[in-house]
C-alpha cells in the first residue's frame, strides 16, 4: 500500500481497520449533517402542525414544504402535507402525499384512515374500504372503532345495508364508550330505514338521541321513520326539533320541507 510516497505492507484485516478509520470522520460528519437537517425540518414541522391545528392551511403548507426540502423521505412530512392539501380542497395532491407517506411507512394506520376518508368523500367507495381495511391490519392502531364506522358508511353508500350494519355493530362492540356512539346508533337507524324496517330504525335513532339530544340529523331521520310508520304527529315533532336545532343547515332545511307533508 502506498501513502504519500511511502510503501506500507498490511494484512487484509489491518487494511480494513485503516480504511475504516479514514472513513470515520466522513461518516460522523454525514450523521451530524443529517441530524442537523432533521432538527431544522422538525422546527418547520412543529410550526406547520400548529398552523394545521388552527386551520391555516396555506401557512402550514409553506412550513411543511420547507421541511420536505430538508427531509424528503420523512413519512410524517408527507402525511402532514396531505392534510394541508386536503384542507385547501386539493384532494388529488393530498392523495399523492398520503400515498408517498405510505410508500415510506406502509403500516401507518392514521394515513390509511385519512386516505380512506378522502376516497369516501369522493364516492370511491371500494378504494375507501380497501384503505380502511389496511388501517385495521395494524394491531397497535388506537382507534379501530372510527375505521369500522367509516367502513360501514362506505357499504351504506354502496347499498349494502347488511354489511353496513355489521361494521357499525363491530365499531360499537370494539369501543362501546366511544364518542362516536351517537353517530353509530344514528347510522344504524338510517340503514334499518333503508332496509324497510322503520320500527328498528326508531329504536336506534332514539338511542342516538339519548346519547346526544341535540343531534339534529337524528331528529330528522326519526321524523322520516315515524312518517313511514304513518305517525304524522310524531314525525312532525321530530322535524320541528330538527329545524329548531339547526335552522340554517342542510338537514334543517330538509326537515322544514318534510313538515309540509305532515302538517295541514
């Protein structure tokens, strides 16, 4: 081995040790540089997350794009970018960012769940179900009830009411004290009504209202159920309550229209 004009003889083990020592400062410098980049990116992520929490999606996006320049392979950055794009109504960009995050860390249930929620909003029900089911494959996922509930909603939109009911029941069994219970019971009532069983619908809608009396949507669907049961007075009372609780909302307006059909 020749170094700066000197010939040095080494065995292979000594040579390997020597080369390792030569490379060590370079490796330490690279690690230090990466740590510095992560620290800088982390500062942008923290600020961006704060902006997301207050709904300032443009400001969040600026911070997170800076973080991406520093750490382009950080799945958290791409997840937060996806949330930012979704907040701005740019769903295709959001989907691309979530997919990028999952390519880097495939078992992130929160990302699968958010991606499924966007697919659900866009009417891509099979894609939504696939994403939600991927979220459930992670046994460490903290909120499976929310995902099961979302799968039920997707099946309801597909007209598969038995499958919807199954997933609502699974959600309720998984987390019986979840804050979602009023919505789970309401959607079970809606599914029973779609199946042509208003009696069972009333049972679940009343359970929903026992848990959340001010849920205008449950009052609206309760009115429709009583209407199907030919109980106009009870239907009118439920519609009136929905209107009083949410007069300017879509459900309030629909309830007001329904009142015309049950009151003289």
